[in-house]
């Protein structure tokens, strides 16, 4: 019988456009680096907004303002060992943080254009939904994208 995750973990992420390019965080938690939207786990007693603002500042050095929710999805490991609930919010840059980013797993920050999202190992794999939302200036409704998973090579 496969191991089961004890409880789903909640992860918040920010869609941040800078000069019409999407800000991405290059991660190195596995042998193959990949990209995420800036964000991370919600700590006990922390609101979703507090977690989002903290995680974005830690990873990017930016202070952001939450605009609105955009996507909800699950990341479910095929063996049941991991379950993340991903909440993705549209944000806008308010200012640069007073301290530089300090997240050790972050290799760097990259920017992507809408046309190039399919070429990036983006996790969760929701490039299509991002491109569709971007094409309408993120004016559409918040959407549930279902379960999304990327297997390691």
C-alpha cells in the first residue's frame, strides 16, 4: 500500500508582471532545476495574504500588493505521499524590500514572456492557464485547474 500524506499543505503563489514579463523563481530542490511562481507554504496562524507577502519578499526582495485570486489547483503525488493545495493570486509590485532575498533553494529570478511559457519547466504545470489569463489581462474569473503533477526525469 502506498504511503499517504497526512494533511494537505497549502501553498500560495504570486503572478507578478514586470514590464509585461512574468517573474519566476528558479528552484534547485531536485537534481533538475525548475521554475515556480514566487510563493511558498502557509505557516500556522498566518493568513493567505500574510504568507504570500512574506514568501514573495523572502524569494524576490519585492513587496507586493495582492490584487485578486486567479487559480486553485492540487498537486498530488501519484503514490499519495504529497498533497499541496495551490492558491495563485495576481499581485502588483508595491516596492523593493529593504532586505535582499534570503531563500537558500532559490537559484535566481527569471522573467518569461507569454509566448515562451511552454518552453519552461513550470510547476505546477499550468502554463496554458497562465497564457489564457494573461491574454485577457487577468480579467477572467478565478478557476479551479484540477490536480497537476510533474514527475521527476
